[in-house]
């Protein structure tokens, strides 16, 4: 697939702070892309440059194969910020109509699409409610609808599940999958790593203004694996000694093993197949994105502190 968004050597500095420091990556059309990083990492500045709110100090943004033109291209983007961007005193139906027309829809088109989405997300009875009367979860559903009404090519969702109960979170998640399947590209920004593992196919991790990880979720987990395996046996009293592995932990009938260099997972299985116990399950243990996130962010902070000491 072709890239719908390309960032090439983007830089954005505030006084002495390097908010975005020479970041490059691309996003394929139809993908669900995770933009990750701790607070202050540079995510918000990146999103504001992608949406044309900020201009980069240097570097290039390409949207749909062409140099990004904020004034003309913003119509191709739907942005749902983490902070609520709604008018509290307006009625919900009026607000959805107003925002849809700002995105270029005629009144008739807007009404058709609003009714479709309000019915789909069970919001029909909200039409005459005011935004200030909504719960946070209800506001999130409204913001999601107003973000996608004009069918943008690029959808940016910043913490879209905030305030949603599990039922509504699953409803929005299924709509995100459907949008991507129909050709929209989604940038998903969140601090919830379990949501990223479930939803995203590709991620970029930024910290201190720099890109520190870029790849598929599967590829990154493979990159940081520690060659550990979990095996559950009917009996763990037999021979646990083998040159193929070290026993890291024994928990009831489950063993956590670390394979030694030069051996393969089949060597573990072959060892236990030669015993009298029954193998009930065998799985490779991959690190979670949360574990990778913490280790990489802590590592970059430690490196930054070391360089700071050298400068001093």
C-alpha cells in the first residue's frame, strides 16, 4: 500500500526545548497507527503540525503524496482531541450540524449522515440535549461522530476511549476497525498500551522529541523478546535439567524457561516428550508493549541525563 502521510525530518523548537527533533516516519493508507510517548514527549506538537495548527521549523509533511497544504488539505483530516472541543451551551443536534457544515457538507448531506451515526451509536434521543448536560462518555461519542462525519481520509483520535464504559468502548473500537477496512487511515494516540496491542498494526514511540521505536506491533515484540517460554505439564517432579534451557520459575504445574543460545523451541519440546509427563500447553512469552514502553522511555531518560552530566 502507498503512504498517505509522510513526515520527513520534522523539527519544532520552543526557545531551548526541542519539542520535535528530526522525526521521520510514514503511515500506510488503511492502517491503524499508534503514536505513543510519555507526557512531554512531543506527541501533541507532532499532531498539531500534522493538522496544520503549527508549522514545522524545518522538514516536510506529505499528505496523499503531495506537500501538505494546511488551508486546503485540512478537509481531508478528522481530528478528535483529548480535550473536549465542544460548545457547552449548544444543543447536540445543532452542534453536529454546525461542525459538519464547517467541514464542507451541505445541510442535507450533514442531516443524512448525522441521523445515520446517531442511530448507529444510539444517540437519537440526545438531539435536543445541551453538551454541558452530557457525561464524559457521552461527550466522547459525540466528538467521535463529529470527527468522522465528513468521511476524512486521515482520522486522528487522541485518547478516544476516555470516559467510555466497556460496552461503548467496544462499540467505538468496532467502528475504528470498520473505518480502516473501508480505506480511512487512523492515527491512534493513547497511554493505554493494552488498547494499542489490540487495535494498532504499526506504532511509533517518541520521547524527548525523538523517535525511539518504529515498526509493526508484532515486529517490535519479536525484537525485544527474551527467548522465554511457558510450558504446562501434568507433573513437574521429573527431570528439569537440560542444556537447551534454564528454568526461570516453577509455578504449580507451569514452568517458565529461557532457551539457551544455539537451541530452538523444538529442543524444549523434545526434552519433555522423552519424560513420562503430559504437555498440556506450550507458549512463547513475548513482552507486552507496556513493558517495552517503560524500558525504552527509561533508557532514553538515562541516556539524556548522562549527556547532560558530560555537558556540565
